[in-house]
C-alpha cells in the first residue's frame, strides 16, 4: 500500500539512473542514515558502542569489500584477513614514518597497499577458480601472517609485530569517545557502501557479474577476464584494507598480527554468505548477525543454564558457544542458502503487492 | 650429505602424515563434491576420543592392559566417527544437495565449529597423550656410508608404515569391492550413478565413514607424536596445499602431493629459512602449490577441467 512505484514516472535519464529509483527507497535510506548518525548515539550506552556497534560497522565495511569479490565477481577468497592486516600495517607505517600525515589519508593509503597486494595475489584467479582459488588465496593469508610477525621493517621493528596508535585526529577533531569513533566508522561505511552500490550497477559491475555467472561465456562476448577479475580484486582489497585500518586504529588501538588471522577471513566469508552473495545490504545484515550472535550467546547461555539449574563453567560456555554457533550457521544455510538479503527482497516484494498474495 | 638425507627423510615422513589428512579431503570431495573443511576437526575429535577412552576404559573396567585399552578405544572412537558421519549426512548434506560450492564450504565450516565444541566439551580441552607403544628412540642407519650414520626416528617409520598400509587398503577397497566401485561411480557422475540404482545417500554415509576412519588413524598417529590438543585441528590447514598440489580428485595425487609438500617444507625451512628469519614452512607449502597451479590449474594429478559454455 505504502510501498508502490505506481505513478512515479521518470521523465529524464538522470531520474531513471539514480541509485534508489523508487521514492520510498530513497526516503527510507535517507531516514536510516539520519537515524544511524543522530538517533542511535542518543539511545545506546558506551558498552554497546564498544562491543557491538563499532565492530559491526567496520566488519560490515570489510564484508562489503569481500562481497564485491565473492558475491559479484564469483572469486572465492579466504585471504581477506591478510588484506585487513595489510591495510592496518600500511596505514600504521604511513602515519609513523611520515610526519604530519593526516589520519584519513593514511587509512586510504593503507587501502592502496592492500590493493597492490590484492592484485598480486589475485593473479592465480586467471588460471584457477572455485575451491582451488580459495585455497590459493590462503597463501596470502599465511604469507602476510608470517611477514608481519617476522619482517621487522613492516612493523618498524616492534617486538612480535604488536603496534599501537594513539591520538587520532581529523582536521583538529580528536576521536576519543566511543560516540566519536562510531561516527567516524559510520561515515566511512556510508560513503563506501554508496560508492560500492554505485559501482556494481555500472559497466564494471556488470562485467564482474558476467564473469561470475560464466567466465568463459563472458570472455566470448568480449569481457576481458584479466581486467575484470583483477579490478574486482583491487576494489575489494582496497575496501577491506581500509576496514582493516579502521579495525586497528579505531576499534583496537593497539594490535598484533593475530588480530587478522585466518579466523577473521572465515568470519568475513560467513558474513558474506549468511548476508547474501551479491548484495551490499546483505553484507551489513550478515555482519550484524555474525557480530551479535557470539555476544548474544555469551550473555544468554548462563541465564538459560540457571533456568534449568545448571551452572556452566567458563570453558563450558565457550565450547557450547562454538557448538551453537556452528549449528546455527548450518541450520541457516539449510533454510536460506541465499542469505538474509533474499529474505529482504522477498519482504520488499510482499510489501509491493500487499494486500494481494500474488 | 647425511644431513641433507636426514632432512629429506624427515620430510618424507611428515609428508606421509599430510597425505593421510589430505586423503580424507579427497575421498569426500570425489564422492560428493563437498570440500570438507571439517576434516581437521574430525582428526581432533577422533584423537580426543581415542586418547580419553584409552585412559578411561582401564579405570572403568579395572584392567591393566595397554593393548586391550588401545584396541577398545580405537573401536569406540571408530563408532563415534561413524555416528558423526551418519549425522552429518542426515542433518546437513541431505538438505544441501545441489547448492553451490561456497555454501557447502561454509556448511562444513559450521560443522567444524560444532565438532570442535562438541569434542572439547565431551572430552575436555587439556593436552592428552595417546600411547600406542610406538618406540621413541632414534636408530642410526648406513653407518658404513656416512660418518655417524643417518638418524631416523623409529616412530616416524612406524607411522609411515601404518599410513602406507592404510593407503593400500583404501586402494583395494576402491577398486575391488562393490561399495568401492559404487563410490567411484558416484564420484564420476551423480545422475548416472543414481540411474543405475546406486543409492546416493547411502554412499555419502559410507564415504564420510571412511573419511572418519582416515581421520581416526591420522589423529592417532599425530596424537601419539605431538600430544592431543586443540592445535591438532589446524593440521587440516597444513594439508590443504597438498590436495591442490596433487589435485582435488586424485587419491595418488594426495599421497604424492603430501610427499612433495613434506619434503619441500623441511628442505625450505632448513636451507632457506635461516636467511629470512625462520618459520617459513607454513606459507612455503602454499606458495609451492600456487606455483604448480599456475602451470597445471587442476593440480598435478587432477582430472582435466573442461570448460563448456
């Protein structure tokens, strides 16, 4: 009833090509962004920012990046943790080695470092695909894990690669409190998500999707696999690298290579698959799900245990968390293999034809 | 020279163990097209079960015989692995038929978390020992050829013998028995196999059981070498380069790939590692596999990938 595009006639190309072509969508997105910037900081407390919202924003950004590679271009990657690490350590190097380096520029340059590494480690994708490629990208993961631990130059010779940054400043504005960190990350996520949304419906995004659907057929109709695949690797690792920089600088403050280990790669891939491959919105749903679930389980399990009269030890809770997390993932993949984004689009379709069933 | 040969032998022994884990991957991938990330968790679970039951059984039943305890623990662990195989097929795979590779991969990752959690909450999360009576002391070979001889770990030799005999058994099973042939038929073409009356679900249970058994043997050997602990499940990550090097669909590939990776790792660590700060063996294996993939995208022994539009 409310969500219908009847009567919204496009009279020029500009109106026809805008990101959100339906007026209701446009207003909903604007309202959502406004709510996230203004409404949320008024309602939640510090713990929620630290534990859920800031990790969610940064990992959602990384998931958007990975979704470009996995969901739009169809190249399975398990090396995203490494690209986050490159982004973080790259930005660290720029900020420490160059006097007066602005924070945002350093983060973006960290992303550029990740881009270069992403292109290099994307070269195997020209020869192999699918699961072989997934294993090949693990090479990036293990190589960079090792490099940041053992090669002193990358970490400016700090022992065991643990580094710390302090006094984050943007144009004289010091990012200190959780709310400021939240705003900073939210700004990045908004800009990059809109850019990504725009990119995937442009010519290059269509090339990626053609490669994903059938790369031989795409090559036959004149799409260069070399250019399309490597550009997907480049864009994806740039966004992941920036997310890595934010993770290190804003969320952790100080970190070591283990913060970006292979579990991080798995986590990001979970977000993409659970959120829905080939959907920017889905990446955010996936990130919210994966970030919130362990925290929810951690809080809920002792309560449930006390209801049935069992006190669970800390180790027991950790193990039960593992089991429930694994079981939920499997259950979720079985009931909705196309991810949360699919539920979202079904919901939209239902709203559009409401109150009729078909 | 003697040092080089020692390193080489050590690499071959380690490679044999890698191939054991890799074999589990290949079996499942061949038969069901599932890239089973949970193989490492299965190794850990099997090793934990084995270690704990061989410790518990003598206490519960009041006997004091190492061999009997080990045999019983092995049987119980085997039954547990069969149970897991059956449950995985029943509860997961059956519902995910025809999904694409990435979804299945993620599902096996979910299974990994589940089995890791289950194993540790059932059997505890400390470091345990498996004592299957393997000799620990080294022997020296070829004294007459080299000064001081070649130092060889007897334990490694036994492990290699066990691994080799398991491989031979599996080869016989695949080539000579009816079930084995049915497995190969399913691996070749699901639909064709189904149309000649091979029950797919049944075959999947069998193949996961076999993979569970392989995991049990691998867990037993690794466990008795290094102790049973959580890090055992990362053995799967060490075995991944082996299978892409050898080819995802080839049993001999898993074995030869394992040997190549094992030798490559040890030689690189000993002869190159010193120059770059050590610890390179884990990524060196991946790089080696990557280089091979650039020239042979299907791995050394994999079936040729044919693209049709």
